[in-house]
C-alpha cells in the first residue's frame, strides 16, 4: 500500500513557495509570522500545542513548560501542518498522544490528520534532500543521531523517525511505554526477524530492559550510550547461525515513561 504523502508533499510545496531549502536557522516566531500566524508560548495545562483559527487570524500556541527548543519547534511545525492541511480545524489541541513519535499506535487511532501533520513537520524541519546529503557516507552511531539533531535543530526521536521514513540505513526500532513494548518498525533492508515482542516487557538481556528497570533514568553516558548485545537478544537465529554482535542505543523519556530503543548490526 502506498504511504500517504500528503503531509510531506505539502511541506515540500511550502518550502518551494517561500524559496528556502530549509528553515533550520529561522526562529519559530519568524517562521509563523511569515505565514501571518501569531505565535504564543504559555502554560497549556496538559496540552503541548494548540491551533486556533479565526476569521482573519490564526494563533498557534506552544506550552511554555516544554523543556527544549527542539521539541517546541516540532510542536509548532505540527500545528502549522494542521493549518495548511486541515482547514476545517478551527480549534485543536495536541499532546503527547498525538505529537510523539513514540506513540504511533495512538496517533493512528486518532485519524490520518495527526499522521499527516507529523509528516509535514518532519519534512519542513528536515527536508529530504538536505537531510540525505548531510548523512550520506557517515557511519550510523548514536553520535551521528545527535549530530543530525543539532544540525537540524530538532529532537533525537524526530531524527530517528526521519531516518526510518527515508530508509537512510538498516536498523530496527522499538517503542516502549509503561514498561511494555507497544510496537516496532524496521527499514526494509534490515533482514533480521523478531519474535512476537509486542504487549510484553522488553527482553531480559536488552538495554531497553535496563532502562525500564531503572525507571527510565539515564544509566549510560558518553560512548557507553551504545551497548554491545547479542543478536539473539532481540532476533530469531536460524539453526545454522552463530550469535553475532549487535548494538543497542536507548532514548528514555522519564516524564512520560516512554523509551525508544534502536538496534543495528555491529
């Protein structure tokens, strides 16, 4: 089935219309002002972002309690996606369940408009051509994920999902909340196969399990953020196969008790 590309195609169109290859160096306020949209940061009490569409003006609000500018940019870009894609939305609230890449199953339940707004934000903040050119030829590591995050002024999880969507490099990604594997995805060129791991805790010897057991605290720093594991921790082995080395890197979010785990061959 062909993936719905309405969101990403609209972002490409907008970038072409404003004449920019990317908007990385443009502030949120200036970016939205260019579309005659008022940007406000204030406490939203349970919501991350809001779009309010009036007869002559539109307001986009972002929760002032969001801790990183990377996250605020993504929230604002998501609301901007609603502005361009969903003109029947006059008042709409978004929160962790509609904005987070970690909760794709909940986003899909809420309808395609949230998926489209996320895809719009991904393409707007990390345009495919520029994104690919920056990554091409670089080895996949957790340092690369951070480097790309800093380059495009967006979050680590947004970078990973952009890599996944664009099939940048072979890897496997697992999404965990409240200590349970909710779902997983892999690039088409990642040829390993997993057991049925959904709706159960992550495997006993996985790095993800360590983070869950430590209540989503950061337990590794520096080079140790990428840990060596056996292939059999996450994947099936054929009878003729020997176990080989893989790497696992986790991004925990203690506030929401969520975890993204990335696994790739050493």
